[in-house]
């Protein structure tokens, strides 16, 4: 069934970051959580907010704003954590808001333009125009490259 | 047939059967006369053959088939048990292990087994010569036998009954010529036989017998545990029975379409079966279609559960514990007696549940120990030494996670004991010791720990040699060496880059020293110590935590953050006066019972706003890594607690000074401090 759909349509979760809309495939999204209490993990890159207890599993949390080098913002009522599952790890992404699930036609996805905002082009896999909305498709593999081993020698 | 879904089961069961083969073979070597042991081995081999053939692993099936033939010849006393045969059979089991391991790691399980099959063939053929004579003497007894032929279904029934420890007999009854009520006699004979077993076939057929459509003799095939002699006697008691001949059906017959014709074989099986009955009473499952009998250990009803599922169960349970914590705090706020009572009950029940879940993950250390007898046998032969391995407390249980890790260090210790510990027979005799050295492997529980000890009565650690070597390698200075106790000297052999082997042998001394063992054990949260008396032997004691998934920690607070420090690293906690802190170069140190211990400000390490030296007291946790100490400065101690170890996941692959995380009662994540990385 899903494969049939995938051929011409793609289901995505749309979220907000700095008033822009981004999209990731619904396949990798495990759940969307409200803000939970996060424990800081020392000696990690600044965009790693820490870890939280997600129903018994310790899950690392990445602040997407920080990851993209944008200004950080206080958490508020609309802040969400999107839990995504990549190959062999789960990561939570802090976003400004997440409130839409869309089916986007495959033909509406275009290769990324040369410059989109200030976000590193590497992180993007394309843009999609749906009605009058412009959705930025994220390349999660790049965004979430595992944090390399940090050893005492590097410090 | 799609066999993939059975693969895991096949691998697990194969390993079990091979282990059983190994154990029983070693037992048999000690008691070559005990044919009951051969039966056990035979049964394992037979099951393995069936399984591998079903799964399509022809090489395994071929090899086990040949092994079976040899075993069959042994239990039929056609060939005597010799060391040569043992070596070949053990090698066959080795090969089979390799093949099964290959399958387990995704291979095809193929291996060139021709040479081994040839030697097995030779052994079997060598035995045949001896058999001829036996057959001749026995021939008069058995010449009247009428062989029945069996179809596939009956064959299966018979071979399964062998696996269940039953015996298949062919009973030929000859009635007197003048017998009047032949059908009645047949009925009586059947009555007797059906009481002691199950008749699977008769010749002529039952209807013909009932209609008296036979001459004077008829033959039935019976599956029973009764011995042939008893049966013969019982049937003879039926009046007008002229003669009764009982002969045994063997697997050999079933497999090769030939039957064992000698009475010797029958007797051998009888004794085997009687012995077995003695030990197995009440353990044989009555229903044949139910579980397969895998030998003596089939007494308990068990179910195989994937460890992953237990992990999931554990995770869910932890959720419950966390919610329980919340409930408790809500209840204490509300002060509602009924709610309080319910929460208390829930606390008790979940406490019991926790111990059950933890217990489910415990498996006997036997699973590691049982590979050692064979290893010791082989090593002793390679080294030309005589060694007797004693295993005590193999039933001691340990968490699965520890079991997985402990095997290699033990192998290392045993090799070391055999190579460096136990002397050659000549040396031992010269020292007035028995020729055969004794190595004892012992496991037992004590408190929250499991102890595994390896003791040998060998030469012990030579203080002189160890000290000389340690000084040469720059591990200690001459002055320090003089002040060291014998125990401290002995433990020097655990230091890195140390090997007392004067020449490099095949067994040990390849540059990998006991320091590797020490490191592995310490990484498990364990501890190793040595006691040794020169000339009398050594005792290696390994202390391990019961489980790796639950550890005892000291919770400490830094600002508002909570960190856990494993108790296994902690020596003690102390409150020190800030004025007692000394400076050595740029390093803050304290004098702790005469030792200069460097201080580590955890807040600094964990990038928090600076430590407050204006406080007049500092909370310090003294931790150790091997012999080295350090004092971790924290804001305050919260207390000791058992926690469930969780990994940080693959995204944060390795964070400096953090070995993992845990979830506290309030649902918060606390990080576990890795003391080993804080001490260089």
C-alpha cells in the first residue's frame, strides 16, 4: 500500500523553524512529543541539548536551530520534539512547532536551489511547492551524522 | 521447506547437543566401561544428524552419521574405547562445532570432512573384525529370529523411541504344536507386552492372529523400557508357549538396513537401559509427541526466550517503576489512606516482579565452564602434563551480560595455570607431589557478587623471578620491590607488558599477558586478585558483579544536575576541609591516609560554572582505577542506589567521562561517570 502511494505521493511531517516550513518523511518519524525535561550531556557539541527519558529509552536531543546555526529561542507551548529513527539510532529534534501532515506529489519536489536562507546546503535534499507553501526537505542523514568519538586526546 | 525461521533454534540446539557430546565423551574417557554414557552421546549425535539433514546441512549430517556408526560399534562392544578413537571422535565434534558456528555467522556450514570420515570409517571397519568372532558364538542363540520389515513411519517411531530412551525389541513367540487355543494365547501374550510397552507391528497381522491364520510362531515389535530377559520370562509364563526369542532392534539396523545379530549387543543395550532407568526415573516425558528429550537435563520445563524480549520487558518494567515513584510522591502529598495503601501494595508487588525479571536473565555459569574440560584435556596433552580439572559450583547463576564477557578471561587464566602453574609429571614427582596436577575452577555467590576462582597446585609464583622481571621492565624499582608483600609481588604478573614465560610457547606468552585479563575483568566492574605460595600453587580470584544491567551507584549532585558514580570504583566518600587541599605543580591534591591523591573537579570537567573554593568544606568521592586513586569533587552526595544501566545510544557514540545513563525515580535521566577515563 505505502509503496503504491510512494510512487506519486510522499507523506511528510511539516514543522516550523524560524518561520520557515521544513518537511521530513513520515516514515522516519516515530512520534512527536511536547517538551520534556532534558538532562544536559557535557562535552558534546552545543547543538546536542542532552538526553531525555522517552518511555524508558535514553534518547539524545538535537536543537535544530542550533544545528543550523540559527538564533536559539526559548522553549514555549508550541515547541515540539520530533523523534526520528535513522538506521541504528533514535534522535529527538527540537523544532518551533509541528502541526501538519501532508501528502506531497513527487513531481512537486525540486532539487534544492543554490541558496536557501542561511542553512548549509548539505542539509537539504530539495524543496517542495505545495499550493503556495514552500517546504524545505531535510536530508536527515547529513543533519544527524553521529557525533564522532570524543576522547580525552581531542580535548 | 523454508527453514530460515528454524535456523536460530537449530543453531541453539546443535550447540547444546555438541556440548552434551563433549561432556559425555570426556566422562566416557574416564569410565570407558559405562555404556550408558555412549547412549547419551549417541542420542545427541542422532538428533543432531536428523536436525542438520532437515535443515539441509549435508556435511554435518554426513559427519554425524559416521560418528554415530562408530558410537554404535562402541556401545555394541564391537570396538573397545581407545584414546585414538577418542581423539578422532572429539575432533569430529570439534569440526561439527566449527560448522555450526559457521552457520551461526551466516556461512554455509560446509567443510571438508572427507579425511575425518575416512578415519571414522577405518575405526568402524577395524571393529568389524573383532565382531565376527562374537557373532559366531552368538549365532546359535539367535538363528531362529524372524526379521520384520518396517515402513518409513514405523522406522520413525522406532528411532524416536530410541531418543526417548526406549528400547525396540523383536519378540518371536513359538507356541506348542498341540496348542488348542492359539488366538487366546496370542491375546495373553499381547496383554503382557502391552502392559510394559507399545506394540508397533506384528507378523502375521493382528487380524490373522485373531483368526488363528498362522502356524506356530508369530513375531511382534515392541517399544519398551523393560529388559529382554524379563520379557522372555514373562511371556514364557503363558501356558503352551514353547519358546520365546527376544532380539533388539538398533539404530544401526534402522540406518543401514542390517540388523545387529549378536546377543552381545542386546546385552549391552539392556545394561545401558537399566542403568539409565535408574537415573532417569520420572524424568522421561510420557507423551511422545511433546517435547523432545534432550537427555538428563530434560527434568525442568523450560521455554527459550530471546534476550531482546527480556530487555523489552525490562524497559517496560522500568517505566512502571518510574510511574510508581511518581504515584508514591502524589500519594504522600494527598494523604489519602486508601491511595497510600494501594500504592504500598503496588510497590511490594512491583518489587517482587523486579526480582523475577532480573532472575530470568540469570543463567548458570555452567554454560561457560563446560567448554573447559575439553580444553584442559587438549592443553594437557599439548604440554605433556597430567592435569585433572575439577569444577565446583557450575550451577552458580550470573546475568547473561556477564556470562558473555567472562569466557575469554577465564580461558586465559586456565591456559596460564596449565602452562606456568602445573609442572611436568617428572618435576612433580621430584617435588614429592602426585604426578597429576589438580586445577580447580570454582564459582560461588557472596553478597552482591559472584566469585570465580581458579586454583592450581603447581609451582606458584616465584617471587625472585617476578621481582627480577618487574625491575627489568621498569614496573617497580628495587627499593619498592623489597617492601612489597608476597601478594603484591604475585599481583605484579597482572601488570601490563609482563610475562614470566622464559620462552615463548604455543600456549601462552605471545605477548598478550594477564594484564588483558585484568582489564577485561575491571571493565566488567570486577576485580582480580592472586594468592600464591611458591612451590605449592596459586589461587586467582575473580570478583564480578551479579549483573551488568543493574549496578550500585552513589548519586551526587553538581549544581542541579545528578550524576551517578559506580560503587565498584569508589573507595570511600569524604568531606574535606578546603584548607587541607594542597597544590602540587598545577594539580590540587589531598593527603588521603598517607597517599597523595589528585583532585578532579567534576564541575570543571563537565563544563559547569566554576567550583566554589570559598566553601570551607568539599565533598569528595575517592575512586580508584587499579592502584591509582583520584578524588572527585562534587557539590553534595545524594545517596546510594541501585540503578538500571542504559546506553546513550549510537548517536552519541562516546562521550568523554560518561559511560552511560540511567533513569531516576522522577523520570529524569542521570549520567554515569566513567571513573576509568578520569584517571590516566
